[in-house]
C-alpha cells in the first residue's frame, strides 16, 4: 500500500469504525482505547492539511509533503513525535489485519 493510500485508509476506514464502535458487532479493527486521543489528533491534522491543499491534491501528496505543510501553517501545527510514531506503527503493521490481502507497495 502506498503512503497516500494509507492516509486515506487512516482517515476514512478507522474513523467510520471508531464513530460506530458502540453499535457494530463485526470483526472490524477498532482504535485501541489508549490510542483514541492520538488518533483524533492525527485525524484532525490530516483533515486540516486536506482543507489547505484541497481534496484532489491531498490524494497526491506524500507523507513528507503533508508533514511540511503541517509544520508551515500555524492553523495545523507540526505533528508530534508520538503522532508520527503512531502513523508509522499503523503503516507498518501487517495489512492483513485490516482486510488488505494483496501485495503491499512501498
């Protein structure tokens, strides 16, 4: 999975699951309790970057570009070390637990 695809999965798939965590009983992956605040913070920053660059451009920029934009705009604030570690943890986790069974592209 490419990083730009990963950012979309992080923002859409997990948010939907987290928002309905109390009502769904399927085997979806949920955000761990200890990661909920961190997840919300990462998602907020990603949404702010998307609002700055536009939806189409957001789907094309790399994670490195996303981090530069976040650092360069006072509206967003730079990603913290904990947020970056969380993004890396989710990105490098075996994608099969998220339901992706195909070949991973880096």
